[in-house]
């Protein structure tokens, strides 16, 4: 009964579980294939980051950082812009997943404290879009970029020449969208910068740097886990309770479902038949269904056209909530608020995503 009750109150997890079960039943059972489809290093990295960020958030570091920029009196629009463009620029170096893990909970906490609840949906929506589009710029911005960068042996100059125009246009559109945010005076909580305990923050910052080294493929995943888990256990084992295990389980079900889908013969031959000269649109459409990371891995073996594939899977991160798995992070953070309006969030998220998607499609075909 508890299991059924739990699933009824977590529809996203239920859908992901059913998706994994149904699709997996369509292919011969293979425990090796199922295990291979689960991106353990990504899940482990998310686990480490959520643990570390929880500790940094409890320490007051992020509040300390943003209060270095803002005084007690500011405007709701400026506050919203700060959180949105924090995701846009930070995602270029620390990936879209990490930027959302850091700044979405912080935005929710601050906007709730200043009683700007109306800003939650638009700010979290545009934070998600900003992280997905900002991360497009660099090879280390997201997993599909890193895969394409190494798979096609691209130079950094060639890579940036492909992604920069789209990122620039996206940044301009996102900035213009912030003018729709309410522009009212807000009073921030009293400044408590002097209460920041650097002795507790410093070890967590070191662990965070180790996570970034793993993102940059400098530090192996196994070494990261061997360092983070013992150190957090010594510092504050209660931080492990702050991990969103439902999110990790949701990602696991999605990996299993997508991995099984790729084993179906139709999805092995159909992309090859459609890709020739249509890499951009095929990758964009498939990203809406499979999400952009699995789409990238599945399609790369069928084409040598790296540029349209790179643009397709990144622009394809706009659209549905699963087009980019990073979008699930902010969605889960929002529905965990005290009074979530789920339908309102999904409606605004879809409209904002489709608006930017249409603008970028128009640019792409005009330039092409």
C-alpha cells in the first residue's frame, strides 16, 4: 500500500518506471545490457554534487555570495535576472546539471523568503532554459557536447564557431524575457555575512572542485567517490539525507528505458534511413522523445555531419520536459516547494521553450 501511495504522489517517477518496464519487455532480457545502459558515473556525480551543495547551502555560502552583489533593498526583476544568468554563465563551465543543482534551490529559497512567490515559475523556467542554452557553448558544458567533441575530434575553435551564434541569440532572448518579470522593490533578509564559518566551507569547496575535475575528465569517477563519501561522512553524515534519491531513481528508470529503446531494431535502422541530409531535424525531434544525450550517442554512429548534429541535440534540449534531463532537476526542485502549481509550471515551461525553439529554428534555416 505504501508503495502504491508513493507512486501516486510521484507521477513523474511512476511514468518513468512504467516506461522502463514496458520498453524493456519488448527486447530480450539482458542484465548486462540493462547495467550498461545506466550511466553510473553521472548518477554518482549527481549524488556527490547534491551532497556537497546541500552542505554549502546549509553553510550560507551562496547567500553570502549573492549578498555581496545585492543590498537589502533591490528589485524583483534584478533578483530574477541574477538567478537566471547565474545559470546561463556558470553552466558553460560546470555543466547545466550542476548549475541548476546550485542556483535553482537558492532562487526558490530567496524568492520565498522575500515573499516573491509569483516569480518562482518564470524564474525557475528561465533558469532551466538559461542553463541548457548556456551549456551549449563549451565542450564541457554538457554530456552531449563532450561526446561530440571527442567523437568527431573537433578543434575548440571549430566547436565554438558552431555553438557561439546560437548561444548569443539565446542569451539576448533570455535577457529580453526578463523584462516580463515583475519589477517591484523587495527587502532581502538581514545581512549575516559575518556568520559564515569558513572552516566548514573550505573542505566542501575542495570536494566541489574535485567534482569539477571529474566533469573535466581529470579525476576518475572511482577516485571521486573514494574521496567524497569518507570526507562527507567525517564532516556531516546527515548531508546524505539531503540527497534527492527520487531524482536519482528517476534518472535510472530513464536510462533503462532509453537503453532498451535503442535495442529495438526499428530504432537501430530507422535513424540511419532518415539521417542523410536531415541530421539537424532528426536529432532535434528525437531529443524531444529520448532526450538529447541518448539521441546523440545513438545517431553519431550514422553520420559524419557533426555541426548539424551538435546544433540539433542542443537546440533539441528545448521543448519537452525530458528533452534535456537537466530540466527534470529544476522541475523536481519546483514541485518540492510548499505550494507548487505543477500545471502552471509545465504550461509556462512549454510556452517559453517553444518560443525560443521557434526563434532558433528561424535563425538556423535563414542562415542555412
